């Protein structure tokens, strides 16, 4: 038995108990959730912050919901900073393993403590998910897998030290060891000094492994960006794979073993540089499964990714955030349909759900089909009643556990995971150097068919400004807009990885009227069109930019697609 098959066989056996536990818990949701809350309260009540906030280990579910307020990151920022400075466990009686950086609506950087207890909670979701994959996608039981790493933006790499993200660290030690035996890309690629170097090393490792059977990424635009780099780096990749040496990138990638595969090198040499499904099939003939987001804003990009890798099945992700997991994909029982249900991760955290319209909060066992709700998490990281800001629809039940479909971010735009809030957008617009005679209309999170998503600022200019001044104002505001957006952690990362096109400001006379007319054409009532800083915008922009947007060209057999 080959090493990769043996690794998969052992891992399948290791995750089965977690899958059986999950299935049992789905049949007794209220008991499991009340028990998890009691255990978490005992740990929090014994912590320094728990004592300060008067958390009582004897609280019932109802008492906890009544006495603890709903929180957001700003409620935890100072305690977490103090905990990081003192290298202690101030939020909960569980040792902190590391701090995971992310960003959100009210802070450029958020640091989430990953405690031993929190990692156990994540493992309670990972085990049933992996078991379901192995059961329903037999092709993944051999070959190597690519589970994407959570990289930091280039500017943060030198200052973050051992806090560098690594998705494999979400697993328990045993599962991590077994998974490591079957990985196509070494963890050390995340340590490269720039995102560009990390992307190159990742792509080299993927092309070298023609027995790749799983590609698991978060955003499908990340995988598309990788494929987009293939023709650009074709000759350099071929040289590396032929020689087993990093060449000019040796200093940046010294800690990463250089892959070597003469057959893959010859494939690249004989390729005309036009990405197409047939060539991708020749690179990865055993690819059996792609796992990526495929709902809300990610849906069109998931379709593109599936078109370029048609040899593989596709499964959507559940709802995961740095602060915790909400749902995991589970294949429907007694059905030939592999389209998953997104089931509440009942064995992970404590969950409540808030009605975004009324503010009413429900325990998970009181949810009803058709409800639209926002999750509140109480976790082993020490965060209590923490509002994630995502919107979910209850679509059914697995036993007693609700199935929930992700609808999008509440109050934010989140095209590829960049999480820009309306508050952040307003603060950014207020800070821009507005010239005389120019004023903001709105910042659009633009998703135009066939183009990379981008942020587009519409600015109204007085009729007296000539073309030279309009171009000058547009260029200056574009630069400052991009600079401001890059203060957001995930925006900068998405730009580094080629998932977002550069921001753009369109400064023209009469833009406000054109924008309102476009809204009316979409069925909005003029009196109800809100004056807001930020709006998601699907399709053609309300106005044409003065210069053509950047376009990345793909070739799908004889049909050209603009991404």
C-alpha cells in the first residue's frame, strides 16, 4: 500500500468516531447545546475576565442569555490585547496556543485567541466533514490533497512571527500528522516573504503532483488566480520542475523544498500558454474534488472554476470564520444527490441566532424553516455571544439540527472574503482629499460579468471642470481609495492574491443622476433609494469609466471568458 493511500486509510479511521458523535448529537440538539454552555461557563467563570464580568458557572441557558449582552470584537479588543501582552489566558481557563489574525467591520486587524478548548471545538466540525468526504467521494482516498493555507498580506509577514496562519493547525496533533502525509503543498510556503513567492511555490508543488485528488480552497477566486499564473510563470515553473532548484527565488524560498517532476516540466514546455480544461486535465488527471465557497457573491466564480476543472466534483464550503465554525457540509442521507446540506456544527460551539429585523434571539432548537438569522457564538476562545455579522436562511433539518444556507454579510460587502463594512466605507470616504467641486456619491462593490470584482467609487463633479482636471482628480482619488482599502487586512490579502482588481474612482459630471437612474431601472423606488456609503452592485456599472478596466483573459475551448 502506497504512503498516500495508507495515510488516507488511517485518517478515515481516525475521523469516524467524530462523525458518529456528530450524528448522535444532531438527534439531541438541545441537550448537547445546554451541556456545552455549562462546560464553557465553568471555564469562563474561573478566568480573570470572567470573574470581573460576574460570569456564574451555575447560570442556565436562559439566565446566560438574559445577563450577558451580545458582543462584537470591540468589546473584546482590550482584554485580548492585555492577554497577548501578558502571555496569559485571561478570557477562559484554557491555554492559548496562538493568535489568529483577521479583519472585520470595526477594526483593521482582529486577533482571535486559539485556545486548546477552541481547537477541540473546531476538531468537532472537521472530523464529520472529512468523514463525509471520504465516504461520498471515493476518488479522494488516494493521491495527494491541497488544503489551502491562510496566508497573511505581504506587509504583515515580517512582523507577525509565529502567529503566521496555518490551516493545518486547526487539526488535532494526530490528524495533522496523518494529513501531512497526504499534502501536496508543504506548510512552509506560507513563510515566504511575499504573497507572490508563496503563490509561485504553491503552484510549483501543485503542478509537480500529478496525483492531486483534492483542491480545497476558501474563495474560488483564489484558485482561479493560481490558474491565471500558470501561463505567466510557465517557463520559470518548467525550469524549477526540471532542475529541482528554485533559481532566482532561492533566497525567498530557501525553507521550502523545491519540487522536481520532468514529466510536468515537459507538459509545460509543450503547452501554448492558453489555459483550458483539457490542459488542466492533463496536469491533474486524478483530481476528484474541489471544495470552495459557492454561495452568495462566490457563486459565479465557483461556476468558472468548475468549468476549468470539469474532471472534479464540486462541494461548497460551510460557514467558517476565524472566530468559529457555524455549518459543515453533509451529504443528504439515502439520496443519490451529492449536493450537501449545510448543517449546524452542533459539537463545536454554543449557538444562538438573532433575527436581524426584530432583534429577537433564538436558541438553535427553536429555529424554523424559512427564517433568516444571524449567528451568535460562544466559544472555547472565551468570546461570549459574539456576533459574526453573517446572514443565514434555515432551509431544513438533519434530525434536530438546523441546516442553514449562507446569504451574505449583514452590513458589509464580502465578494471574496474582504469584509468591508458600511462604517469602514463611510470613514474612508470622509478621509479622502476631495477637490473643490467634487463630492462622493457611493462606493460600489462591483461584480461585473467576466471581470474580477473591484471597489468603484462614484464621484460627482461640477459641470465646469475640464477633462484634464477630471482625469487628475480621478487618478488621485483612485490612489487614495486603494491606499485606504489596503488598511483592511483581508482586502490587502485579496489584492496580493489577485482575487480583486485595483480600486477605481470614476469622477464625472452628473454621476449622481446616472446612479439614481440605474437604481430606478433595477426596480428601486426613488424615494426609497437610501443614501449610503457602500452598496453591492451586480452587472454593468451605472456609468462607464474613462479608461478600460483591467481584464484577465481565460480560454475555455473556443469560447473566451473575461474574469
